[in-house]
């Protein structure tokens, strides 16, 4: 199972939605291991992602941005 990371920001409704959909897809045990990184106040991450959040990565590799790409996630499971 890949290490899933969601780059997000506080009060981001798109981020919350992506996390909910990802949890539904992965199941409760795997969803508990998803790393959520708040980019606010982290200069390098803000420069890299800016307003382009949420971003989902698997083992550090880009998976999708804004909305969950369920087909891509399933292919990585």
C-alpha cells in the first residue's frame, strides 16, 4: 500500500471533500494512515502548490489535484 499524502490548507472545502472520498475508497484502516500536510506557513510548499490544492501524492509521486481521481487511486492500490 502506498504512503498517501494530501497537501491542503485549513478551511478548504475541496480538501475536506477529497479526504472524505479518499477515506471511502481506502477504507477506515488505510484512511487513518493518510498524511495530511497543511501548506500554510511553509514557504517551499506554498511556492510549489500555492492555490493548487488539494494535491494527492502516493509515495511522493503526484496522483491528482483538486478532485480525487478514483481510477488512478484504484490502479495504485
